[in-house]
């Protein structure tokens, strides 16, 4: 057990111990300083005041929420593979659930998190899982033999690997890989290519390179029944992607959607082959603002819509092996719903009855067609349940864990709020209000998502429930322009030289907060992660007189240095979103809007959190903004984890970040 976890019961007991009798004689010796909790050996903490042991004890019940994430059905048996952090553990690992509400059986027990895996599809005697090291996301593939629990490395550590899908007629796995900057030299970093390889995991020396394609945004959407072709998505940006066919024998690729030379730009995602290989299932926004389900007939090259009547994005489409059912996850104003379609008539079926919450993942059993879904909501972390092939009879398979004394059912749902921005456009967000027992206008934490094309969605608030339930802090999660879920026009409103318009959306939110009787516009902290970290820094520099502090988690502080130093397999995809720093005019613009260029205006307390091994936003982005802001005398707290990447995944690190965040909010909002 981890050192802090071992200390926690002692701290709790110390806080609960009775006080000495008031009439007892007092010692004349100097009072000892109150106990504090030091950061663990992998954390570098600068400028952060000592964390009182009493604070750790007070918030302990909010640090042990444990849900279950759906990974995959067993190929033959009625059992599920999930990822889960067991009680007392540091990281997510793989577990097998043999029956509804059965005790999960641990399959992995590694120091690193394990979230993604796939069963060998014929007998399920082994599984293949992906795992990185210290948050570096340089995933390698491993075979786990279920009988012996032996683990075998399958891939070359000089590259980043992912599994795509199995062939239908053999236990060969189609994988993809890209080079890592630490293993490339010279100009190769500017032109990375993605390699597809067929591997027999039972005999890993048996490998065949299928194709090497330009760029790094390729994903496999499915394999034809005869194992001759793979359908691919080529992701170019949040606003543009394509569907291609890959011949697995020759390695030749052919663009299908949009047709070569066509002006039908837009999003096109491959979701698999129709049974019989006559058609493909595709998600696309080509006909309107939102992603719809289409059937693409390969011979005639025609598209037939299925979900045009649903004015929201389809985020996921699962295709039944027997060709009868399509299960779709629909993003309805930030809440994800399950919808079912008949794959033969192309008509929607009656909606299944599910508990309140948001659907996070869908999986269809390859043999029976039974539907598994992972759901969460305000009242608890992710749980997994199943429905029969017709979408009826919800059966719970897992129960989420929480610390004793925490009634998650008392946590309230968020409400959707809207405000007008500088240009009259309506911007929306999720508002979480503390319980009514907190009187008067409440301080506000504005929490901005990353991406930038992500979206604040309805779900479980985890540790942040402490801020709501115990500190009486309201939380607003804005979906500024550039967020997904509100149509492709809205998604593109922050591209290129429009970047600062999203910051103005937060300025308009500050105006809106000032009109709300339950919110206190004089006590506002802004927080964000990744691109949201950039936003929090930009807000701190643009509206310093209107906030009490800012929290930047793995955020971009300078777009030019970010684009120069991010891993090369991501660089071109980010250039499409932010701009190409190699262009002199764009470089000048990116420098002008970067927070490092306005560090002198960041005068309110700043808390910066970073993982040393982050391949997306390198740790140097944090170090340079810390140095610049600290040099002018602004209070800066800096927390860096040496064994983390793009966000903290280990419980002991996430807990310390939470303790420090709690202390920061107390000092900035509650004084």
C-alpha cells in the first residue's frame, strides 16, 4: 500500500481523537506545529504551502470513487472485460466479470495503468492489451495468457503502437504504429508515416507489414468478411476526415468519401462493413450540421441516411455481427443517449429503457448480440449494464465504489445555462450549484474543457463534489465556440486567427455571472486542462481584474513552442487546428496571442500542474509560464509529477493535486 494511503487512517483517527480536558494543566513547552502531508517522491512541488493533515482527512471520502469502464465482451462466453481501480490500488487495471454483479477478477496488476484490451476472437484463451510508461503514451502491445498469466511483449519499443481489429477467419491482429521522436532523426520528424502490420500474437515473430500511409491520422473502422479489405478513416482535423479502403494483400489504398475531386468536404468516419460486404456504415456531417448514420453502397457509390431525423451528433455506432442491429450513441446537448436501428429496414427501433445518466460506451456481444453499455451520471461513477438483443431488460453487471458515508444519490444534476457572447452568439454550459444550505451569492469555479473540440458533458463530478457539497462553490463548465456537439459551423468558429474569440466567450460568461443572484462575480477562479489550460491562462491575462486566481493543468502557454515540441505524430493534426507556425504571418499571430507574451498581466495567484512525460503538451510549456509569471512577483504554485503525462493517472498523485487545489480554492475564493 502507498505511503500516504497507509498514513490516512492514522490521520483520520488523529482528527477524531477527543481533545484533552479543558481543566488539565497545560504544558509550558512550545506548541508543536500541526502535522502536514508531504508530496510523494515522484512529485515536485514549488510554492505550494504545506498541506495540513486535517485537510487530507476532511476530503478523504471524495478520493475513493471507483467505477467500471466497459472494454469488451468475451467472444464466446457471457462475460465482460472492464477496466477498474480496485480499493487501495493506484491505477486502473483489467478485470473479468463472469456474471451480473459477480466479484470482478483481476487480470492485470501493473504499476502502469491498463485501459485498452481485446480478446483473441476465436476461443478467448488470451488477450492483447496496450500499455505505456509513466504517462508517455508510447503504447506497446502485450499478450496476456489467461491460463498462466504470463505477459509477452509483442512490439518494437521504438514506435508507438495500437491494436486496430482482428481478422474474421484467423487470429491475426491488424495493428498500427508511428515513430517516436526519441527514435527518429533529422527531417523524418516533419513527415511521419503510419504503418499497418498483421501480427499473430500467439507467435509474435510472424508479422507482415501491410501498408505504410502518409500522415498519422489513420484508424481502422472494420474488416470485410473475406478478410481482403479494411475500411479506414483518415482524420485530417475536427472538421474534415475521409473514408478509404485498404487492400490487405497489396497494401493499396483507395479514397471513397468524399469522392476524389469532390467539393463535399466534411467529417466522414468509417463504422464497419454491412453483413455481406455490399455496403459500409458511415458517420458523416456532409448533409448538415450534425453527424448522421449513412449506408454507403460500394458498387453504386450511393449514400442512404438513417438518422436525419435526429438533430444531434452520432458519436459511436456499433454493428451487430449477425447484421441485424445498429446501436448508436447520440450526443443530445451534452447527454449521451442509446438509440437502436434495424440494419435491414434502416428504421429506428423504440428507445430502450435505461437508468438516468449518460451512455459512455457501447459493446455488442459477437455471438448473442446482447448490448452492453457503460453509464455514469451526477449520482455516481461509471457502471456497466446489459440489455438483450432487442434492447430490453436492463441488467446491472457492476456496482460503483464510494467511501463510507458518501451518499452519491444526493448529488444533484447540472442544469444547462446559456448566455450571449460579444457577437450575439448563444454560448452554453453546465451549471452545478451547491446545496441550498449555502446562503448568499456563491463563489464560482469556471472549468474549461480541452480539445479544443471536446465538450463539457453531463456526468459524474468525482472529487469536485467536495467543492460543491462542502465548500459551497458553484461550478460552471462552459462550451465555448470550437466545442463539439453543436454543429460543424460552431466547431470551426475558433480556428486559426479566430482563437481569441473563444476567450471572449469567457468574458461574456463573467458578465452573465454578475447577473445571477446565486453567483458571486467578485469571487471567480478559472481552471482548465490541456487546451483548457491555455484558456485559463488567456483568461487570467485578459481579465485579471475579474478573477481571483487561475489553475492551468497541462496547458499550452506558447503555441509556437508547443507546435515545435509536441510529438511529431500529433504535430500536423494540431497545425490544422491552431495554425502552421512555419508560416511567418501565422507564427507572428500565434506568438501574439500566447500567454507567455502577456505574462505581465497575470497578476492573480496561479497554480500550474504538469506531467514530466507529457507527449502532447510538453512539460516545458508549464516551466516557461511559471518562470515568467513568478519573475514579476505573482504567487505561483507549481506541481510536476515525474511519472505522469497528460494528466495524473495514479491515485496518489491525483490525490495530492486535489489537496493542493482545495487549498488554493480556499485561499482564493473562501477568505
